[in-house]
C-alpha cells in the first residue's frame, strides 16, 4: 500500500455505499448474476426456482458482494409482463434476505412496479439497464432509500437490439468519440436527477451499458475510455461478462468467453471502474483483487517470499 496514487495510475471511481456499507478502492465489488429466466443468453445463468438457492449459496462462497436478480431476458424473446416478472424475482429476494442477511441484493428491472415490490422485500439496489424507460423507477429508489444504476442505451427501448446505431462526434475528430460524449452526457444527467430526488450520491452507480444500443466498436471504445466515465463522480459499474463485445472480438460463443471477459474486466478495473456484474464470481474476485494489489490499493493476502 502507498500513501497516495501511483504516477500514471488512473484515479479510481468514487466509493460505493449501500445499506450503510461502504466499499472503497481496496475492495472491488463483485455483483453476481442470478437469472430467473429460462432463456438467458448464457445457459449457465438460467435458474429454476429449485436451483436458485444453490446458485446464490455458491456465489456467496466464492466472494460475491452483491447479488443481481433478473426476471426478464435483456434481448428479444417471449413477452414477460410485470406480474410474471414479480413472480420470478420476488421470492428470490425474500429467500436471499432470509438466508444471507448480509448479502446486498440488486434487482435488474426497468419497471417501477417491480421496483416497489422488491423494495418491500428488502432489495438494496435497482439495476435499471434500460436507461430510465420508466422514469418512476428512480423515484422508487429515492422514496425507499435504495441505490440505483443509471445506464445508457442511446434511446433503445427495452428488449430491443441495436441496428446501425451511430453517435456523431461533436468535434469530428475520432468518430467513435461521439458515443463517449453521449454516454457521459446521459449518465451525468441521469445521476443528477437521482441525487436531486434524494438518492445517496454514493449509491448512484453509472453504467455505460456495453452492447446495449451499441456496436462492438462502440463498446470497446467506451471500455478504453473508462476514465472519462469515472470523472462523472459516481461509482462506475461495468457489465462485461460474456457479452457480445467479447464474443465478437474473439469470435467465440458465450460458453467460451471467460478469458476475454477477465481481460476486459482487468482493464476496466485498472482504469478505475468500481463494480463488476459477472457470471463467474471466483475467477473475477481473484482477477479484481490482483488488479487492486497492482494499483497499490490492496495488500497481498500473504507476503512471505524473501521474508523468511
């Protein structure tokens, strides 16, 4: 550990605070994905009611700090109405709160009605991956004292796929800089609204939302420009795990994207991201702790070499 930032090391994002717990630079935050959907793009993340408890227990044992429960596939698929979404995620939140009282619980939803139901059950964070499609969702976070994720989709509506999306750059220099400008402006405004409504600034996460409303070129460019997202001043969430940006870069199916995911995750952590939504908890926990040690933000667990 050092007394100050190392030369050339980008500043880390602001600390995260949820339910009175604060996570600083020495503890990168792992958010484990547990989907109650039969059609998630990654089969290993699909859980039935009779398998979800074991999945949660495993995530806790492997070092997850937050559990992110989803009830609707992000991409195209069969319609899931609000009642069905609540029926899928609410029992999970209730059981997690009873079985793992110290585990922080996030719910991946864009619907304010779902947000109210899970807030009553003890959720800590609302992961709105569709950029305020329902503007009342952030109001629920403020009213109930929850955290909220502010995301960017470039105007895409829930469960839609991008098609020939473009973000013109204002200065005409690098054409990919347009997506960075749009992301920073959108997230700054959304985070500002959340804080104005009363959400704790340290519980407002900002997420560039890679893949959503973006091409793979856009997502890669946003990843390398992570420091500009960090400068917004809120904890930065990165959801990279096994996504198409990894699959298309390496030409691999979801089942073979772990190494690419960990490489991109390490880069994002080095550049200052704070929270990581992942399918592979143990591998990510180790990768992030290693990056934090190299950044001089976390001491080695054991340091005996050359000392005995």
